[in-house]
C-alpha cells in the first residue's frame, strides 16, 4: 500500500519539527535524552519512511558528536 503524497509530506514536516526540537533539547543540555528520542523516532520510521529515518540518523550523528566532545563540567570525571 502506498501512502498519498499529502500524508508523506505531513510526516516529513512533522519529522523536520522533531529534528528542530531535538537540536534545541541538546543545546539546552539534554543531548543524551535527545539521542534517545531520535533513536526511538528512527525505529518508528525506518521501514515505512526510510528517507525520514535517514534524517534522524543524521541528527543522531550530530547529537552523538555533541555528547562525545562535550567537556565534563567541573567535578565530573565521566566515570561512575
């Protein structure tokens, strides 16, 4: 079953809003949570909407760089 173009465009539009929200969440200091949400979104989209899933893959790569290269706050060692 193919999806009408209007529905596909709506999903794309919602996904772009999700991307903006995830980036804002990361900038606000919650990059880990943004990564988790992006991964869940990717899981929901990957089969029926691979192009939109790819968009979330790109965001995940951006967010993981943010998490990986973010210097620890004073007193944090990064080890538990």
